[in-house]
C-alpha cells in the first residue's frame, strides 16, 4: 500500500502511539487528522506539527462518533485510512464486586465498541476510494492477558478477532485491514498504574511502534506484532499456560 499521499484519521491522536503515528505519517507526506477528548493535547500536537488537522471528539460517545464520521468525510473527501488507536487501560479487581468496575470511562466502549462502530460507519465510504485501509491498534496482551487488567486484555483480544473477520469480509474490496500489535509502550495509557506497581520497565518508545506501522503499510503486513508482542503472539500458540502463569506470578 502507498505510504504517502493518503488522508488519514487517527483516533486518540493527541498523545502516545497516536501522536507518534501522526508525526511519522505527516513527515511521510500524508494529510493527517487527529481526534481526542482533551483539547489541550490536540492544540499542543498541532503546535508541534502545524500541518495536522485536529478535532475534539470523545469516541466513547456514539453520537460523537457519528458526528466525527460526518465531519471527516464532509471536510476531507479523499479520506482513505482510518486508524482506530484510542484506548484506555485500568486495573480492576473483581473480588471487590461491582464497586471496582468502571462507571465513567468504559474500556469496552472505548477499546472495542468505538473501533467496531467507526469501522461500520467508514467502511462503505472507504470502499469508494481506489486504495484504502483500516488499522486497528490492539496489544500483545490480546494473546496472553495480565489478570489485573481483565477488561483491557479482553477488549484487545476481541479487537484482534474482529480485525481478522473484517479483513476476510473486505478481502475483495479496495479496503485493507491491518492490525498493529504493540508491546508495553512508554505512554500515559495506564494512568500511572505502572508507577504504583513499582514497574521500572516503561516499555519501548511510541515512535518505534509508529515507524513499524509505516513499514507494515508499505509491505502489506496485515498483522504486525512489534517487539515483545511477537513473543506473546507466538507463546499463545505454543506455551500459553506457562507464559500466562509467569506473567501473573505476582
């Protein structure tokens, strides 16, 4: 697939992997739109990358997702790539019952329902483009979960399954479906939980993932596991129980 001359929408593009993707893709010669919930992060991103287009949007809200689709396709008729990147990660202890489950920001809504709904909205539009793509950002934890983050891991596993099915459904269209599978990345995704756990390994830098994504597009590598995520993907087929027990030994 071509890696320049595209018009690309990235959800959750104000920070982390999304912002790194925006940076790499703008510099590769693409028109890039980012959306996110925090206006100040979007503004800071545009200050650093003046060519960016920004849109305030909470993808957890179905009505805002519909508005995003209408705004993006109305203002950028050549839009041909959707990157479903927005996500949140939380520790949840089911031993505490319903009191520890989230009532506001829902991992299921943001991590799974949003990419599914946005894919449904954009797919017919993308099918009209000569070359198009949907890129879903999942996780190495889609393959072997960490028990303290049960919903995050479950939503990413579901997104992996969804990506496989969507790819098959669209195989005879102009829309290619990619899955980007990062390992632990040094972002604010977990809202400081790594610090609370005393985790010293912050993971790889977001730009490593973004550059790998650009190569995946160029080479039509539809399921790209980056770094340690490739180990988890392979281990899920060969030694799932052993690796799961080791990852959850604390």
